[in-house]
């Protein structure tokens, strides 16, 4: 029996240093969202709305037409939900269609779609089956193709990308049973041995891992002579000796998801399969996610469109007290929220995706905001649809069909969407990640002032730099175009509702947001990073302002290029009015909240002060440890790996 696993002993400070080292430090291109958090409303960075190349758009539309036909004729969503598995023939059909190579360059056998059309494709296929959307997204957005596209050698691209484009499924393996958003504690090791590395460890929640042919694995290389060491990324053949898929996990939603537990025991991986240098694994993972995160909100857009369709059809057919339920204000408000939010979320995703394609702007914050906002709003829209449907919303599609009604899987979409608030960075982690970028400019000039390890001379130098920066910056937060009645007048064309007032509100709020951040840093200084409630609200305000901006810009684009510009303006206006109420509340809660009291209650809960409150119930949980043992060693379980060929 192998010795118990010695988990890396990591302090909170060391964990933060690892995360900081992996973060992209430089801003080589402008960022609309970064400027927004600094109080600068750079509308010129997103308006006029960037447009796709005509040839790229034509290729994208042609593929979408083929994909739509496949979704309508070859995907049986009810069967996937019933059997908890995507049929092999469906996956084979997607391979033949080229859906596994949407983001892979044509020279490697892929379709070479733009980010815009890749996301449209995911929204489409994800509406047919969220499990298939997750399969394709995990393969291309975070699996082997994306990190190789950015960091791979030419030899690696030549070997692996053609396989990923047509035949092989890939997965991304970072999480471990006791390691989530704190990768500094990563326990899987990759020990150098000649021209190879030997992997040992256990990975959890390996989306696609049960059926994958190729894996991106993050493992810790020990520091030794000739080896820098650190967390490193590898491409691993899932058929390698010592790789065992020990379990296929089951979840409350996404029942067709091929997600498992994978054990590595003395797995030999050629050094040629290492992606980038040793120690660059986390940077590779985070950079991959910069645009990879856009796939998830794209599927939330698809969910919003479906929720709107069902809400419209059902609310017109169902009558209550002499009129359709849609015309009762309590229900109508929910339908308006779904319609307006779907419009805004599509605006956010399309704008961010087009900026990613053009590569003129740094969109790391925009993509993160899209993921955060899309996952939260997608869940709310689905929840409202269930409420609109009433008892039928809680009833399964199979049960509805069995008694002769339309099989509407409202409860399924609620279950399927719930994971999005956890996938690829939970809402809480996204708040912290975005907040770190939002205060980057402050930490760059004043970080040494609040660093306890810095010398007095370092602090003095930082104080001088900070004084100069704030002397230039703070006066600009006092007044701006948002206070001028005629600003952004092009967003009030004749015959349309007025959106210019909403953009003036965004400009004023951006300056208020920046002032609030500065006040908080002045007040809490080094303790700022512990104020997660405050930071989360700062980020949520920024997300709403970004969505308002995107909605207005999209409405103006549709006014000038489409037939339904007037309706787009109406939806943008409704969304902005709803968002302004949320923003005003968030600003109030920056300083009026129960954060300190909540902390005291939590200390009481963990110390057992309130255990009397838990009396009078039965805990139906089974026996077993809270966290499974992940001690390295040979697998004692059957390999449930199921490659699809």
C-alpha cells in the first residue's frame, strides 16, 4: 500500500503569489472594461460596433445552416436526458460535420470559424442539447486545441491539431479532489526521467475525460538540476499505460456529460508533449480561458432565446381570470426581464467575440464579465421560466408527454444551467479575478505601500508615485460627458426611444465606481483583498455597465443594418432601465450591508454556537469522507474509459 499523499503545504500568501505569477501582467492593447473600472468610459473602443469579415461571415452562416439541420434531425435531446449519455452515432455525426474542429485552422483540417460564429454554433447546438454544447466547448475552448494554438510548437500542432479537428476528443485536467481554485496546492506530479516525465496523481471533474483521446494535464514538476520546475502543462494520450478513468460522475443536470475521475500512475509522457516551458502551466490555463470563457455565456444566450420562445408561446395560450397570463403584470414583468436580458447578453457575447476576432483590444476582463454575467442571468431567466410555467415548469418533459401535453423541458434547463455558475471559475472566484484586474492600476502605483514585506524606502518611493498618479487621475473623476445633456446624441435618432441618457448614466456611474474603489483602498489598504463582498459588488456594477453599453451599441448597429432597429432600441431601453435599478442598489450596498455581521455569524456557526438550530431533522447523507483520498498509486478500480471510434 502506498504512503499517504503529502499535500503541498501552502500559506495563503504563497497561494496568492502563485496566482499572481500566472496572471498576465501587461496591458499591451486597450481594454474597454479596464478603462470602465478606472472611471473612463471609452465608447470609441466599442462603437461603431466591430463587424465580421464578409467572407468569414458567409462561411460561418453556411456551417450554421448545416449544424441546424443536424440538430433538428440527428439530435434526440430527450434520449440523451433519459439515457444520461450522448449516443455514439451522434458524436460520430458531429465529427463528420467538422463540429470538433470549429476553432481549428483549415490547414490542420478544421473549419477555422471566427469566435463569433463558433459561439453562435455553440448557442445553437447547446439549445438542442446542453450536454453536447458542453462536450464541444470543453474540447475546443479549454481542451488540447486552444492551448496548442497559443503556446504549442509547430511540431505539436502538426501532430495533434488534425486529430482534434476530426477524430479525437480532448479534455482539460486541472482540478483535484482537494484542489479547486487554489492551484498552488496541486498534488499531481510530473517527475523528469530522461527525455520523459512520469506523472502520478488524481484528477477530478474531468469534463470529456471519460471519452477523451487526448488530455491537457496540469502537474507539478519538482525543481531539480536542469529543471526550473513548477506547475506545467502536458498533452497526454489517454490510452497511455497507467491512465485509468475510475468513475463517471453523475450530476443534477447535464446528464449526458462525460465527466469523471482520472488516475495517473507512473504514466510516461514524452518531453515533446510538454506545452510551453516548465512552470508556465497556470499562465497557459489562464490565457486559454481569456477567450475560452466566451463559450459558456454563448450557450446562456441560446438558453435565453429558448426561454423567451417558451414564455411567449405558453403565456399566450394559458388564460387566467379571462385573459392570457402574459397580460397579468406579475407574469409580464418576468417575460420583459427574459426578453431584455437575452438581448443584452447576446450583445455582450457578440461584442466581446468580435473584439476577440479583431484582436485590437485586450478582452480578458470583457470575457470574464461575459462569463460571470451570462451564467448568473442565464440561471435567473430559466428560473423565471419555471415560475411562469407554474406546476408544469416543475414537471418533467417525459411526464408532460405521458399525459398528453407538450414536452417542454423547463425543469431540465434549470438543472442544466446551474453548473454554469461554477464551471470555469465560480461566480465568487470570477468576482475576485475581475476585481484583481480592476484594481491593477492602483496596485501598480501604490501596491508597495500596503505590502508588509516592503522596506521603508520602497514605501516612500511608492508613496511618491501614488501621489503623482492620483493627482492626475482623481480630478478627472469629478465631471465628464455624462453630465452634459446632449452627449451621445447619436443614440437618440428620430422616431426611436432615447438611449443617450443611458450612456450618460454609464459614464457617470463609471466615474462613481472608480471613486468608490479609491475610497475603499484608502480605507482598508492591505485588508482590501479580504473585503470580498465589497469587491463582488464593484465587479457586479461593472458587469451591468458593460452590458448596458453593449446593449446600446448593438441596438444602434441593428438600427443601421437590420429591419428591426426600432424594436432593438425598445429592448435596449427596457434592459438599461432594469439594469439601472440593480446598479443603484449595488452602489447603496457598497457601504450599507451586513458583511461584518455575517462574518461574526459564520464564526459562530463554525465554532458550534448555533448547533441547537440544527436539531429536529434527519441527515440523509451517506457515510464517507468529505474529500476522497487521492493518494498516488496503481488504480484499484475498473477502467471506465470509453473512447468513441
